C-alpha cells in the first residue's frame, strides 16, 4: 500500500496547525452567528429549513469540538514522543480529526445511555448546558480511541442485556400463557365434571324412585327412562365411572321388571361396568363396586356360574378395596349363587394379612 507522507518543518508545521485551528473556530462560530443575526431570517444558506436551529447548533458544536479535540489529541501524541519533532504525518492528523469528530458525534447516544438530560435542558430551559455538552464532546474527541472503544463495549453489553431481558420476558409470557391455558383447561374440565355429576345425581334419584315403587308399572317405566336419559347425557359430557356404574344398576333393575329381556339387559349392565373400569375418573372404591356388580350380574345370568370365572374379579376387587367383603356379603343377588360359601371363603383368603 502506497503511503503518502508530507513533512513540514518550522514555520510550515506551525502554519498547518494554525490553518486547522482557524477552520475549527470558523465552524464553531457558525451556530453563534446564525443564532445572533440570522435566527429571524427566512433564508439561511447554511441551515436546512426542515431542521430546527437548536438541533443544528448541537451538530455544529459536536463537529467543531470533534475537530478541536482531534487536533488536541494529535498535539498530545506529538508531545508524548509518538512522532519525531521535525515530522508531521498528514495521515495521522487526519486520523485524529476523524476519530475526534466520530467520538464527538456519539456523545448524544452516550448521554442517552447514561440517562442524562443535558441536551434536553439545553434546548428547552438552560442554554448554558450547551457549554457542558461541548465539554463532553471535547473530552470524547481528545480521548477518542478509548472513548469509542468504551462506548462500543457498553452499547454491545446493553444490547445483550436487552436481548436477554427480552428472552426472559418472552419466556415468562409463554410460561404465564401455558399456566393460564392449564388453569382454563382445568376449569373447563371441572365445569364438565360438575354438569355430569348433576345429571348422574338426577339419574340416581329416578333410579331410586323406580326401585322403591311396587305399583304403577308405567310410572316405573317413566322413572327408568328418565334415569337412562340423564345417564346418557352425563356420559356424553364426561366419560365418568359413576354414571356408567349407575347405568349398570338401572339396567339390572330393568331386567327384573322385564324378565323376557333379562339376558340382554344384564349383558348391557356388565358392559356398562366394564366401561366404568376404563374411565379415567375412577377411584378404588368405585372400581371395587363395579367389579362386585359384574360378579352379581353374572350370577343373575347363571346361578351355577363356575367359580373360576368369577375369581379374577373378586381377586382384583380385594386388591383394590379392603372392605370389599362387606359389599359382597350384603348383596342379596350374590347370596343366591350356588357356590356362595366358596366365594366368601376365597374372598377371605385373599384379605388375610
């Protein structure tokens, strides 16, 4: 790379510095002259009408201070022995002037980062803050390299912190949204559960009415029909074990009222209990009741049902609920079983500690 270097000695070197200083002073005087003499004139050759005068003054101060600070920086470098006394390298001088202006123009950004209101106060309330602003620009220009490096690092750090804060905020927002959706889903499930339970309770009410009536067969039929309707609605809302279990009881009762349909209705009752066992809303006690009901319905279908066919149900019921034996012993339909004593003995053997 070709390196251009012009050497000046004595008066010539002094002339270069003098001309540079004079140019800086001329630039610095522009806003002052405009403010004093041309602020009320519509046409000013050096001012764009779209830019407010005070902003233009700030820009001129930054540029002129940058040039003056760059020249000062160059002189300090010469004094410290960075260059030979008799040589002036034009590229170094230009470099100092450019870095000085660059550092000076960054001052507004620097003041914004540190939260200073000097520029705002200078424009709106206190013109003396122009001098403070100029001082900042001069300091930045004199130590331009260190200042530019420091501000750059600070900006990068600020950007990284902002990005990190944005990521954290986005993560928190996503977590909050996820929690909200979970709570909303739980609330919807809870509302469904309450609605299904209401239908199940109504069905149980109609079932008890049908079971306790001894006359008026048509009224019993109506109660059973209402119970089954409510249970279908409950199961349609939520696949809950309680509704299926009650439906098994209703079908079992219906099989006693209509002997000609006994087998079909009991098989449907067994299927209802098996559906209850598949429900996600099933506790241990409800599971034991469903298993005992299946045993009961199988016995109603066939009082001579082999005990081996019933053992898996009673075994699972005993493992699920410790008080299952009392449920079995209280069931009158199970008492009609041909091998009732063997069934009780087997249940007791399973419940031994």
